[in-house]
C-alpha cells in the first residue's frame, strides 16, 4: 500500500500534477475501515466518481492510484463477490501486469494530449 506522498509523487512524475485531492478522497475512509476502505472507492466506479468531480486527468490519477494499491482495476462487484480480497487484489495479480497497465495508461494519455486539451470539471 502506497502512502499519500508516494501517490502524489507518481502523479507529479507521470502526469505533471500531484492530484493530492484525488488521493485524499480515495483513501479518506481508511481511518474508519482500515485496509477494507478500498471496497468503497478503489474500483472502476470510483474512477468514474473522480471523473465527475475533477475531470479526465484526475480519473487517470485515480486509475494509477488504484493500480498501484490493488495491482488491478476491480469493480464494486469484484469486492462484493469476493473476486478480490480486502486489498482489492485478485489471487493472480502481479506487479508485472500492473506495470504494463500503468505504461498503457501513460501512453494513452500522451496520445490524448497530442489530440488537444482534455475537458476538466470545475
């Protein structure tokens, strides 16, 4: 599990902005639920909530955060059906596969930037 400063560092390095507000929001329920907080926001639906609040680039930051923490992108149903454990990880999750997913996200983002600015919710 990465700490706030590590999530911010990753986003600053890869996205040019730390997106601290996204990381705080994703991990906000840790003090109440401990490691089980991930089932509340560390999922695909949580990424869409971030997109609604802060825009597309923030959603990329959320996706990276969740990949780093969960080694994949679970859905709410994955937690409910116990396809992932309380940490959001599937039995077959590997860091190598996760790193490939992060690289793909970074590449997609670079292509999107070449095609024009991304909309951002205020």
